């Protein structure tokens, strides 16, 4: 069965009418031979930063000499990016084979993310990985990745997102995320909010799980930004200088969490330094250039992420004269995101991300003040072309839009910084 047929079929199972649920998913894994028991696992949850932290930890494990699987979402350009071993995406035929293996053992009708999670676990077991880093798709407690017992749990920043599924308050969402904490399994968290910290601490105590909260300055207390090379230079407590191939408001904290994870897992500092220097974080303040144009791609897709992005944006050399190109999913708080984004740009171009869930003009206009000055262009390629006339472009609001634009500029030979 071809890759396109397989992926388009499982996409149809995205709705709420599908899903085996935690118990059904455990039964599926048992029929598959419990592939999740064939390797060690690091489990990562959170609202923002979990993709970056997952990738940093996976890269560190790889640099330490371990065969390492990585399961992340969403993808930017191709679905195969979601399942990786040592930084290389799964081949399309292997993806199809893994999904078909899952279908052959299906009893309850699985949803999109359950299928992908099971396929990733099957693939990692077949390839005999030593470790797998699993990023939750939605929440934590009921997420299919939570069927696995990890050697380490990590909880990154928590904010209001997916409120229709996880709850309308930070406390409710925190309880869902804290659901990944397992009895006796060490937990690392970069959560700052006192209420959320208390919920995580209580959950960890109840499950006798050793907990370490990580903050800025632990151990990296100073950061210098180099926009010409796309790097953040971090100074550690021992005065050593580390090079992180990433930019962004939260990347220093993400680096602190990855450092603590490596320390907890007993990984050597040389592996962590190599991972920091070589890590690839597409769609996270990623800079491309061609001729007179500069493009900054960032997948910020909820209010907290957008606020962090704008806080960082003000410190960049691009902020003075740039156009905003943005698009949003219908189920996101695009009203709040637009209210945060608009004051920083003279020209705002809104488009529809290439997804059936993309918010259209009627929805966007209804979310804006009547006198709001924006340009709406539903075709994202046309919107991108219009934005390029302004020189510097920030593209954000959706990983779907950022991924589509990224694929386009890569095909056109744009240079990545």
C-alpha cells in the first residue's frame, strides 16, 4: 500500500468519533507484542517547548552512542518527520509497513494519533533502538504515549491550549500534563507558574517520583544571540561557553531542561555539547535568506507561544521593518494571537494554512476590531509572494503554514542560516 494512500486514510480518523482510548490502546500494544517494552523511554509533555526539548534529549542520546528513536508532532513538510531514528526520518515504505502492521491488529477503531504512536513504537522495536524520546500529542494523562512506562518524564512550559479537550484553566491542563508522571520515575519540569508547579509537585509526591524543577540559570545563566549564524551562546555556572544551534525566547530554558535530563540519565557532558552544537530545530525561529529577502519561520500556534515570540522579536534586528504573514487553525485562539501580533507590524497579511482546519476570512474578520487593517489572501502561496515585496517576513501562527512555506523556499534554493 502506497505512503500517500496510507497517510490520507489515517488522516480521516482525526475527528472525535474515533479512538480506542487508553484501555483499548493498551490492548492493541499487547497484540503487537508490547513493542514499547523493547527499549528505554524518555516521555515529554507540555504546551510549549516540548518538541525542542525532545529533540535536544534525543540528539544527546545519539551523541552518547545510543541508537535513538524520536516521535514528535506536528510535522512541517512531510509526515515522515514525526518518526525518526538518529535524526533521520522514517522511509515512506517503512512508514506504510508499520501502519499496516497496526491495522492488522486493530480491534477498536483507532484515531489518527493512536495509529501514529503505535506505528512509531512498532518501528522503533523493529529497528532495535536503545532509547526512544516520545512527545505527547495532546495533554498527557489520556495521550496514547502514556501507555509507556518511561525512565524519565519531562514537563515543559504549560499554557492555555486545546482547552476544548483539556480544560479551560491552567490548573485543569496541568493535571492532564502531570498525568505522565509514573510511580518512582524521575520528573524534570521547566514550569514557572506557582499554581502549576504545586500541582506537579503534589502529583510527583503522591507517586513517589523524584522531582527536579529547572529554571533559567540552572546551569546556564547568560545568553548571547548571534543572528548571523542562528546560534545562542550560553555561559554555564562553571564559566564554560556552550553553543546552541537555536534562537528564541525559551530556548535557553529548554537547554537547561535538556542539561538536567542528560545529568539524570548519566549522559556525558561531551554528548550534550555536541547535541547543542549540531541540533536542528526546524520551524523554531528559523531564518532563511535569498537576494534581498529574509524569512523567519516560527511555528508559534497558541497565545503563550506567540507572546514569547513577540517578547523575543523585539530584541532582534528584524523588528524595525518586517511584514507579518500569519495563518491559524480554527480550533486555536486566533483572536488572542492576532491581538498580540498586530501591534508589532505595519503590514499584516493573513492567509489560510494548507489544512482543512485552517481558519478562513469570515472567522478571522469576526475576531478583529472593525477598523483593523489587515490584508487577507486565502491562497497561502499568493500571500507569501505579496509578503516578499516588503523584504523581511515573519511567518507564524501555525506549523502547517510554516511547514508549507518552508518546503517552498527550500525547493527554491533559499539559504538557511
